[in-house]
C-alpha cells in the first residue's frame, strides 16, 4: 500500500513539474513589463532607436543633480521636436508628466483615515 502511494505521488510530481516551469516562465515577461513601466517614459521615444533610448537613460543616470537632468530633458525635448518636424510627425508640446504612470492613484493604497492607521 505504501509503495502504491509513493508511485502515485512520484508520477503526480513528474506530471506537475513542467507546469511549474511554465508558470515561472510566464512571470518573467510580466516582471520585465513592470520594471519598464517603473522607468520614466522618454519624450519622443517612438522616434528613437533602442540604442538612443539606452544612451538617454545612461546620460540621465550619470547626471549628478536634478538641474543637470532637467537640462538633458530640455535638450532632448528640442531634439525630438526637430526630428518629429523633419519626419512630418506631431508630438505633444509638453513631455509626459513625470512620476505619474500607473501607480496606486488617489487613495494611497487603501489606507483609510488620517494616514496613521486611525480610521
């Protein structure tokens, strides 16, 4: 009887093992997408190559101050406006709002009350 139980569990484990790998593989693209959403959207990114986007991110990370990053953004904004004009594409005048994204939105994640745990 114990042997039959062992065989059943062994076969069951063998059959379910690939399902575990499949679920883990499905999570990888979702994790990558979540990380991408967390990054600041680049103004005019649809007009840039992957290499240009990577270079832009590297420059932003290398900037030491918020003023340097703001200067990089303004220069990039001007460059993308010129590129869009030369290609006959229209970009919005203003870059996307920074820090927005698909966060928790109003309400702050379900904390009710005064924010100190008091309801």
